[in-house]
C-alpha cells in the first residue's frame, strides 16, 4: 500500500514525488517506457546526445531573485548551482520586414516596441499591468479571450500578432485564440523572466530529480505502464499494470493528461476524442561543423512567421512551414569553465499533422522525415543565415514520436485545450498534475507537480 502512486516520470511527476518523499510518504512513480522525462527527455544516436523538448528553461532568475525558479528550488531543496542555468544571449520575433528583439530584461522588449510601434507603448504598459496582477489559479477568469484583451490594450494588429507568436508557440493548446490565464503565464515566463539552459542540457535536470527522489526512498518503476485505475465505492483503490499486477494506493496523481487519465479510469463514461489537443509538431535537429555564431546565427531563439497574420491552428498538410521556431543551444551565456558546446546545433520546430504522420507506412515515414527536414530548414533560413552547407548530421522527431513517449492524444505537446487548474477529478483521491493542470515548460511542469502534491497529497491521511 503506497501513500501516493504517480503515473508518469516526466518533470511534474518527478517533482511531485520528491516533494512527497520529503514528508516520508511512501511514493512510487510508474513509467510506461524505459526512459524518464516525458516531453523533456533525451536520446543517443550515432554517438551523439540529443535533447527532446528542451529549447529553453523559461522563468529564469539569477541566484537569490524571487520567482517560480526560486520557489521550486526551495520546495525541492536544491541549491541554485545544482541546475547550473546559463541565461540566453538574446532572441527575436521575426515577421516580414519587422522584428522585435528581447532578452531576459523586459525593458529591451519595451524599448523595441517604443521604437517600432511608438503609439502602442502606453497600451503595452497597461497590458503588462494586467498580466502582473493575474492570479495563475483563477479558474473563473482563466479562459478569457486573449485576443479580446489584447484588442482592449493595443490598437495595432501587427503588434498583437507578434506578441501572440512566441506565447502560443511555447504553451497554447487552443487553436486561433489563447486563454488569457495561459497567455499571462507564458508572457511572464518568456518576457518578464526569460530563457536559460543547463550546459549539459535536460539530462542534468533529470539526473538531479531522479537522484534526489531515490535518495529520499522514492521508488521509480520503468516499463510499468498503467492499464487501469481501479475504482471501488467511488474511490481509487490502486492501479492495474499492463502485466496484470495490481498496486494499491491511498491516492493517485496522474501526469499523463486529463482525457488520457479518465480513459483508463473504471466507471468513466466514454471520453470525447474531440476534446483532445490537436496542436502537434515536428522538430528537425541539425549538427554543424562550426559554431552557429561563426555563421551569423547569433540568436538564442527566433520565433518566425512569414505573413503579418499569425495563424495558430492544426496543420492541414503533413507540416505547416509558414511559422516556426529556430533555437541554438550554443547561444547561451555559458561560464568560462564550461566553455562552448563541442558541436554546433540548430533545432527547428514546425506545426505538423498527427493524422498524416500516423497513417504512413514505415517506408513512407522514413522518406517523409527526409523530405520535411529539407522543407522545414528551407523555411527557417528565410529568417536566419543559411547554415545548410555546414550540416554533418541530422534527425527529426514527429507527432508519433511524442505520442509514443508521452501517450498524449494526437501527440499534442500542450495537451487538451481545457485545463483543470486545481488538479481535481470526479474522484476524491485522483488528481492531475502537469500539462492538463495548466502549467507548461520545465519550470511550469515542476511547479505543477509541487503545487498539486502540496494541495492534494499532504496532510490528507485522515481521509
């Protein structure tokens, strides 16, 4: 009998496990795959390590500065140095004939807006005030239309589209518009706090989380997929694994998504697949024989769009290359001790169709990975210097890759559009954390795991 079973060994599940193990709960994390990390993991191919998901850790704060990063370090009892986060060099939003540069200092973006949209600066300041005052756990006002609120503050349509581009790319499960609660979270994490990265990538974060969890007595079981959440008398009794084994628990905390959790829960009515998330992506990875900066690729991240109107919706073709994200993990301010990364890397993300990739034969899949690698890179080099002559190795992962390793419907990175901010379900001892609880990104996922563990899994043994 465990105090808490956690489904999924992603960032939120690992963080929740650490928090509960600190309070001497008997905790077990169950992971279907043979690796950890979920949306933010890594793999090795041709002698090289590749990150999955990690463009940047958002919510950066220098040592000692208050914010979400400092909160999670304190709650999990890590030192700032253990994550070894290097801030970004600088990023930009690139539209035809205009761009906005930004760093981890909001004043840089504000100065860009004052220069290029001078009559919008007062409205931008009003918008920032509304964002600062927003309560992240305000379910009642969470789903207000961001486009409507931006229209109340700003009168320049192009600026509205440019502000939506990075915030939607880094955390929006809803097509066309965005919940204002999600926009506020993403705006703060991108523009008010900013980007950073560990020199050794996502492995360092995962290694520290797993090491801490196990040192506290937590159990991590890989290759233990959950087939069924067992319910009796309107309470969860435990779970049945794919191999038929039953594990009993006082409560279950699931990080695999709301619809995905309800689908395996005894007695739940059929889950409507139309409520699942649809925003899926491909990501191409290019290994270069030079550092990107030597080729003029100087930005940490570039969010690009090839028209004045930003169209955030599922792809009608295999991939939609009108908009995308270019990231170079080389372009962070690493310490002199760490130096530069050994090889140049450029990563490009584009919107994709899960259905198209999922219906391909093995041979069609292989060919299309090559074809769409070329097309996504060709789209990106309209907005960054052309690095293609210096590519020495490549890979691409697709929505089916995401589906296989996260179990998210449609390979949707950001889960379903409807979020449950308090993490509750129809059962009194089954809770959600992670993407469908409403927090995204590495820091968001970790904070989600901590907050849901605090709220629902501590001091509840008298139930």
